[in-house]
């Protein structure tokens, strides 16, 4: 049975297209919203209907709750898919959807509220025995108290905003002398970005890997995990390349991390697709850092190695269906690598490079998937993030996946804008990457002055 007959897609670009595709396959009609900056974009024509919701600036379009709800009401949809970013982790939006009798395709309002507060999520993790990075018990009131905690856990420490996201609201303090500055900078950056200056403190783990576990839960208490993604290749705490399985995770560790992820998901009484992020210390310990309550950019990596369509499953579960898979049905097969192809200039500090795309030749062949809304003649707007698409390869082994990714990157031609393709060509041939020796400092250490 179809979970819904008509859905509003409240997002743009590649994730809007990803949702439209999933719905088409499920026989669900879609209505997609767009801003004036996205008028004429090709993916809009793949939806059954489209509605302009205002000017380019996100706060007047993709972030404007009243406009999204109005679009849903006039288009007679039963549910809203928020994608990632924008309103996807906004509890107020989820609550308004609920009160308007529109199914929010994502977790419950309580889930978003509780897990969206990183300090509260840490406390929940602690309560159910999931290891967390040593740190302050909740929000820190002032600099004096913060310094006391920092001394107790030992430098270096990381000052983190409870509302943080996208690497913002986070500052490292290596010693007491830099502490005050880090404390205030993290708070004021968070105030600006999230209108919430509350911070907490964590031990700064040196050279960790970022390893996250994908989970999926239904409304009947079933939870499964779908293995890990290694997202250690980051620039300024932002992910650039993801892979699964992680070169650092064996069956035993996967089982332990998977169990931790499931314990937390159950404790939160969670529903839908979610990601539990951990740091993996070089000494083999792992620590929970946060839970993302949305479908993530890097979800295709898990789809390729498990064969499970996460967006479709997410829609089914939101429609009230039980999970179609049990834990023993989940098998990790082969190796997947994803590169985020951004319109940025890696030779110039990754500066955004909007503009009109000229020649555009996408790689193909065995094991290659490209999730993108872009084509020759498309104009990349300057208003939004610079993701052009995700180049994903899936082969039997990591070595073969690297070979296919190199070949695919070589085939790729994008003219008119700068892209991150030349940067990935460097990464994919780097000795330490090929060996699987990665940590979150890899780019700063080996590749560029970022
Ligand atoms: P955001 O929500 O902004 O993405 P996260 O808490 O998920 O923030 O952390 C993003 C990245 O920051 C991690 O992948 C890791 O590279 C780094 N990081 C976060 N916490 C720590 C820590 N305690 N020690 C070292 N690095 C950290």
C-alpha cells in the first residue's frame, strides 16, 4: 500500500530531486517548492507540480514556515519531506506540520527537540551507557565555571554550542591562555548563527576518525542499524568524502557501535532515519558526539552497501508502516566511496564559485552513481550551498572502489565554474588515503593550507 498519495518537497537541489525520484518509484505524487533563484531549474519539472515560495534569500523562502505550510495547504498534500538543512531539524516546523494535519517525514517533535540540543543528547547517551567524550555535565553558565571544568578534564578542550551545526559554534582551546577567547568566540558565533549562545565543553580528542552509524526506526519499537560511514575527510569540521565500511572498523567494533546507536535510538523513543555520530580515538575507544535527526547528505553510501533505499524507507515509516528489515537482513556488501562535488575553488581556499555551467560530462560505467540536479546550461545560484552533486562508487573492495573513483574523476568534465574535482584527484592518489590512514586532520596535515 502507498504510504501517501501526495507529498510536498520542502527543499531544493539534489536532495529535492532525490525525494522526487523516491516518490515516483513509490507511485506518490510530488509538489516541489522553489525560490525565485531556482526558477527554471530542470529538476522542478520532474515533480507533478511546483510552487514558487518567494525570493532567493532562504529566510524568505525555504526557511519561511508560513510559506511552506501555505504551499502544502493549497496543493492538497498529506505530508512534507524537509530533506536536509533548512527546516529539517526545526522542532517548531515539525510541530506546526502536526497541528495542520500534515505528516512531517522525519522524527517526532520531541525527538528533534531533545536530540537537537547537543548537551541534552549527551546526557541521554550517558544515562543509557553510551560512551561520551569527557566533558561538562550540560550547559556552562560563565567563563569561570567553564575554566574550572576545562582544568578538570585537561587541555586541549573544545567549546561547543548546544545548538551547533555545520561546524559552527565550535572552538578549540589548547591551553588556559587561549581559553577565554575560545569560550566567547564559540558563544557569539552560535548566537549569530542559531540565536542561542549556550555552550558546553568536551575534551578535544586528537586525531580522531569521524565514524557514524545509520539507524532506522519505526513507530512500533523496532530499530535497526545499517552499519557505519567513515567521514573523517573533513575541512573545517565539514565533511568532504565519506566511505563505508570504515577502514578502521572491524565486525566486533561495528557490533558494539551499532548496539550503542540502537540503545540511544530506543532510549529516545525515536522514529525514522537518524545518524549517531561518534569519534573514534586512535586508542580504539569511541565516543558519542551528536545525533542528526534527518536524512543526511551522505546517505547513499549506506544505500549502496546495504541495498536499502533509505529515502523510501523513511517515507514508508512516516506513513505508519513497520520496518521491512530486521537486523539480520542487513548485510554490508562491497565498499562505497562518495565525493561531494562542490562549486568551489580548492586552489583559492575553497571559495564558492557560482555561475553558469558550460560543458558538463558525467562519468558512468560499472559501479558509478551520480546524484545531482545539475546539467549543462544550469546556473549555480550564489545564495545556497555549493553542492553540485555526489559522485558515488560501489565496488567489491576498497582498492577497487578507489580505482573506479579515480577513473570517474578523470572522466568528469565541468566547465564554467570551479569545482572540487581536482582536489579529490589529489586525495584519491594520496599514500595515506590509499592505505586508509585517515583522521579528521588529514586535509590540514597533508593537503592544503586550509
Ligand atoms: P556539527 O554539528 O557542527 O557538525 P559535531 O559535533 O558533529 O558538530 O562535530 C563536527 C566535527 O568536529 C567532528 O566530525 C570532528 O571532526 C570535530 N569534533 C567534534 N567534537 C570533537 C571533539 N571532542 N574532539 C575532537 N574533534 C571534535
